[in-house]
């Protein structure tokens, strides 16, 4: 089995960050787990960093000595295109696809690319985290605001989007040009968050306008943004994936995490088993494992089921009332996000806000 | 097959009703199930069609024109509307004025047979699953964009089908309950219908074996038929029993005197020594035994008549044949050779429905009465009088006096027929025959100073071709 020391893991994460941006045509990273001579090989394609998902895979493989798992890490848009091509050409590709760009996964399921599966564990999932018994939400990750502990004074820490708006309102605000968020044209996840924000509240329009006025930075990739905040390049990052932020925070105390208390989007990475999967029973076993108490614990340890969402977590004052949590449900309504014309309209407005470097 | 028919005939009424109800329930159940399913499908179809139409209209109204190009921001509300069918896949396609797909699935094919596609619904497929689509058109008449943009929204049919099944299932529950109610009702009805039969059977089996009185006819009309037939049967049985009883007692009574007389004569004969007196006694014994023989004949013929009257089948009989037969048998010539007997029959048949041997017996008795008591010439014949068929015997005497006639009549009516002299027995036989075949015995003087004994019957209905 492949084992990684924590330092190696950070190194790997660093490499990933470097590779994360840009339109990569091939997978960004591949790792094999399990014995070389295993009888069964399970191919998992995911947008999640290998380093983060590795302990979960290791736990799964502990009880299955004859299984080898090939983990391919992809950018969300590439993963979507590849899965779609495999599906429509009826080519076997991955056995499991896990993506944070759930709207793309909904689209794939809508196009009859997934195979159906039911078990006691999948039935126990809430309706919003399950669609057609072909798509399941396996993680719980909030979209958070990250700030630099040293550079943002205690009083300035925004607890809500309105606080952030207030920070950006003065014409001589020191946060001008130092707020970062995803480039939604580059990042599927960023687009999804922005789109969900637009659906959720009118605040987003004002926020967008403020971002534009204060020349906020739109850039790519969670790790990049978080590191920028830690190093003081940015003071505040908006809509960063909580799991990455918390993982980074465990290594680097310089950042603070806020779950916006007006509402917090909660992403569940979606898992589907492509209809052409070669190892369907094994893929189903993997799904059941992820939903079982054992797998849930592993995901929790990997911060993919975020401790931030639980009241007893260590972060001071971060517990939220459950009404402020807005899970991004797996429903066909997400297809709107992927519609060509709608996306164009949405992006046109975005580009008007961020004229580009 | 005959085996089956026989078994079918012996099937109990309960089983028949059960079979009938079962067949009714099965056929009715199938029909209602099909109807319920059709209704369910229709209901689901119209419900979800409206959702589709609503979503399509929603999307159509979100289309705007900017810089001569249609701009669409798909309303999430439309998709949330469609998400009322939570597990169904959604297809949509927006077609511009020039026929190009602006957005959505190009895979969605428009129905080919309709050239001028209007707003409405059509069935199609969506990635290999059957689907249902709605089309909504929106016309634009802008300076820069003129034409119709069509919005097609479709969905797979999972929710429709499950709703249709749901409606069907609920209808079937109702059906099952009403079927059960029908079965219960059928049981109650069958029991109440069969109760009179059971009561009749019970009262029959509880009856005294000698009790032939009619049964109570206060029963349902359908079973009354059976009771009436049963009562008729019992009445006939009763009549026959009575006749037999009378015959036996009459016979015993009537035979006792002549037999005792014979024995007395025989005793006298054995005690007598005088030859000439012995001869006289022998003579007397001879007349007595001849009379006894006649009496026996008559009694047997009465028994025959009584028996046949109830049991023989009624046939079409020409009374002229009866008269002719009796005349030709010529008993009268043997018994009373000194009396002239004339046969008087016409050319037209005189037909009645009766039993020929009984009639013959009756006529013979009337004839022998006339020969014994009447005066020559004696005429026998058959004719139609006043719409009645009549067979008669006439003689030139005055007949019995009025008082005797009255006595005879009342005796007949009382039924005590035979307790008198042999002439009375002869009349009794004739009377029995008349009554047996719904006729009457008439004894009266004719206007030609003659006495006539006649049997009147209804004329048999004309023979149909």
C-alpha cells in the first residue's frame, strides 16, 4: 500500500496547486493504491486532491486485500467532458466519478450516463442528496470566508456578507484589491457557488458590484487563494471551500475561517457510477462504504464532512443555526447552471464586474 | 360432456350463485381495473402536462432580446416546477427563428408529421427513455429580431407512471372492498332465498306419513309453484287412497251377503234329501253365483275406472267408437236376448279427451241397467248436443221415479257410491267416469216418453294440423 508522510503530503499538495490551474487536457495526477497483483482494479476519477482523499481510500482497502484502486485526479470541466464523451460513445472509463461540480454531475445523470443503485444506506440519505438513485452526495463542505488573522483586525472580521459589503463600501477602504474569490470562468466550483449565491439572495448582486468597484481579485483554485491569504497577499477570500481552508489551517495558523451567518452554502460532492463501469459491484461497495459509519468517519477525518458544520467544533463562535445552512441539493434545477445561454449571460455580467487583468 | 352437464345440473344453488358472483366480480374487476388504470393515466398525464406547459411558458417569458440576439437566463423556478416529478430527467431545447437550437438538447427531435408545429404536447424519447414534451412558442417583433422562438420542455415519465399506478391502486382498494361487500350481500341474499326451501323440506320430513292435507302456500311465489304441484299430487294420492279404502270396504260389505246366502243354500242342499227340492236349491245357487259373478265384474270395473280416472293418460277418443264397440261386443244379446238394442250414431265424429276403456265400462253399465230395468227398444248412441259431446243409452220405460233419482243424485254427491243394489253400482261407475273426465252423468226422461242415461263431456278441441 502506498503510504505518505505528512510532509510528503504537503509537498504533493504544493505540486497540485501548481498544476491546478490552466486548461489541462489530461489528468492532473494519478495514484495507485493496493497491491500490484490485485485481481480487481477500481478506477476512480475525482476532482478531489489525492492527498485529501487518500486516507479514505486506504480505509476502504484495508478490508479488501484483492482490490487495487486507481485514483485519477481531474479538473472538474475536464472530468465532465471526459465522462460525457465516455458516456455517449459507450466506452468504459471510470468505475466511479466524484466531482465537486455537482451541476455537471446532474447533467451527466440527466443524460442517462449513470447506473442506478439502491441500498439501505443510499435510502437513508436525505432527498436533497440523492437523485434518481443514480447520484449521491457524499460530503458536506461549507463555502466559507477566509481572512488573515494578523492583518485583519478583530473588529473587521466579517460575519456575514453584509459585513463584507460594509468593509468594501468606504472609498479609501484598505481592502480594495485585497479580496479574492474564484474565477468562475476557470473553476467549475466557483461558478457553481456564484450561481447558487445568485439564486439564494439579492446580496450577491451588491457584492459583485462591490467586488468590481474595489477591483477584487478573481483567481483560480482554493489552495492558491488560501495560501495567498495566509501570506498576506489577500486579506479576505470569499467563497472558499471550507474543507481546504480547514486543512490548510491545521498546518498554518495564520488564517481564520468564518461561516457566513446570513447563510452558508454547503456543497456535497456528488458520486455517480457510470453506466459503462466495469466494476459495478465494487463501485457500489465503495459507495456503501462512504455512506457507512466507518466511511463517514474517514470522510470526517479528511475534513470532507466538515466539522465546522457541527456545533461542538473547536472554532470559536462559528456554530450556525441550521436554517443558515443552504445545502446545494442534487436536483435537475442545477441544470440551469450548465445551460449554455444562461451561463453566457451570467458570465457576461461577471466579466463586466471583473474586466480582467 | 354429459357427465359435466349432469354435474352442472346437480350443482347446489349456493354454488351457482357463488359462481355467478365470482364471474361477475372477476369480469367487473378486470373492467374496472382497466378503466381505473386508464383514468389514472389520463389524470397523471393532464397533471404533469400542465407542469410541463407551466415550465415552458416560464422559460419562454424569460427570453429577452439584446443587440438583436435572443438572450435567455433560464429561470430556476421552471426547473423547480419540473422537480415536482423528483426523479424524472428533464430535457429542453430552445429553437430560434431560423430553426437553430439556441440552447438545450439538440437530441430532442420534433415530431415530423406536423409541419406547422403549434403549441401543445407530443410524445418522444429522451436518451432512450420514453418522454413527454410541451411546446410553447413566443413571437418577437423587434426591429432586430422578428420571428418565433419555440421552447420545448420535456420530462421522462417516472412520476406520471407512479401517479397512474397510485390512482389505480387506490381504485383497486375500493374495488376490493366493494367486491367483499358484494360477496357478503350475496351470502345474505342466498341464505334468505333458500330459507323457504329449507322450511318446506323441514315441514315435509316432519309430516305424519298418512297426512296428505295440502301444505301451507304462504311461501314466495317461485316456490309456490312447487308447493301447488306437490299439493295436487298429494290430493290425487289422497283420492286414490280414499277410493281404495271405499272399494275395499264396499267389496267386503257387498260380498258378505251373497256369499252368506250361497253358504246357506249349500248347507240346505247338503241337509236336503228330497231330490226335487235339491234341484231347486241348485237352481238358486246357480242364480246366486251368477249374480255374485256380475257383482264382482262390476266391482272390478269400478276399481278399474277409479284407478284409470286418476292415472290413465287422456287421449282423443271418438264416442261413436265406444258406442260401436259396446254394441258389437254383444254382451246384451247374451244377458237379455229378448231385448232389442239399436245403435244410433251419426256421421260426424264426437271426440272428447278421455280414456277409452273407462268410457266403455261406463257405457256397458248404463246399457246393462237399461236392459235390466227398462223396456225395449233400447238405443245406444253418441252425438253432439248443445256443444257437448254426449254418449247415451235410452229405453222406452219411464225410468226410476223422481224420488229415486233425487236419492241417487245426492248419494253421488256424498261419495257413498256403492252401498246399494247392483244397479246403483253401475250408475256409480258411470258417475265416477264422468267426474274423472270433467263431465257429468245425466239421468232424465226425454220428450219422446223415453228415459235417457247420458254422459256429457266437453268436446275435444279441434285437432290442429
